[in-house]
């Protein structure tokens, strides 16, 4: 199951009182490594943005009224997240807003068994501390210089970096299949006049040493 890091921005704090979504962002990963598949939509909420929410994300009513409605993007959104684990910071907030929109359109609501709340995970690791996304970024020395306003797409990427630290996987490792491909066949292309290509097959003991090298050295410089 691939992962989806998901975040939303809204017109206010209460879906129950009629506040609605103005932005949805999803970043897909496989074993926490980005697949380069992204879903990102800015949405016309058909409702005024509260002054408090505007201070957070900076989306004005005039700007939003030209965008697609949730109805227009819902099918693409559901297809993008289908069958994938959702990782959300303060998941109850986002899930309530998303499920309110889905119920309005008579769509199947999100299955909570596929949702992981990174805020709950952080609270279990750092009880009594402030575990906002900003504070977790500071705790793990993640660069926040780009975050002048709350932006769902940027927050998804920051959350991915935070989550990697929360689960003690400091950097994503190569997938098993990638490692197998790397270790069973190693090609060296030699520059020469006749374009000679040499294929070198790794011995078992060399494969073992190479695996240790990847584990101990390469993964700390993966990006």
C-alpha cells in the first residue's frame, strides 16, 4: 500500500457550522519515497473566508471564486487516494471536513482504518510538548524558511519529513526490488573509441559489503 500525505486549508474551523475546504493537497509516496504523483487543487468554497483563516492561508474570496468547486474535483481526488494509507497531521480536523463534503455529494466517506494521525503519534513520543507541524519541524531541524503562509502542498512535504523522523526512519531506504536490481546486475560503460561496454556481476560477499555500504553511508545522503 502506497502512502498519501494529505493536508487541507479551510474557510474556518468548524465544518459543523458550514465552513468548507479551500485547498486540498496530496503527495504520494512508496515506502516514504515520493513517487512524483501529486494531487493539488485550490477550491471555490462558495462561502466567505473568515478573517482568521485568511491570516493563515492568504486565500481571498475574490481569488477563490474563480476556482473549481469541490464537486468538480471529487472524482479525481477519490481516485488519487483509492487504496492508499492516508497520513494527516491532526487527522480528525481534515477528515471531518472531507467527509462533510463527501456526504453532501452522496459519496462514500473516508475509511478511518486507512488514516494515520501523525499528531497522535507525535504526542505519544513527546507528551506534554507542543506538537504542531511548525514545532516538530524545529525539533527535527527541518527548514521552515519557505513557510510564510500555511500552504497545503508545502505542508504535505514538511509532514513527510517530520513523519520520517517520528517513525525513526531518518531517510527513506531503497525498496527491496530496487536493492535486488542494484545488487544482481551492475553495469559499467567504458568510454573508448569502440564504445566498449563491460558487464560486471557482483560476488555474494561483494553484494553483502555493498548492502552495508548503502545502509551506513548512502542513505544519509539520499537526497
